[in-house]
């Protein structure tokens, strides 16, 4: 158990290490969310353009 606590304390740098991991995770999740949202918008735009092009013919 003491080995786990020693690992989690990261030699006194736990705050910096774990906050870095947390911030990185938050940023990566935001990128995934933003990318999926942009993909959905792009697909919607492409679908609308295809419909407009089809209606003109």
C-alpha cells in the first residue's frame, strides 16, 4: 500500500503531474467533441448542397 501512495505522490510533484494529466485529458476530450461537431456540420452542409444541386437539374 505504501508503494502505491509513494507512486501517487510522485516524489513531491504530484500536484503538477496529476494536474498535467487532467488538463491533457480535458483538452483531448474537447478536441474530440469539437471535431465530431465539425464533422456533423460539414456533413449537413454537403447534404444540403447535394440537395440544391439535385433540385436545379
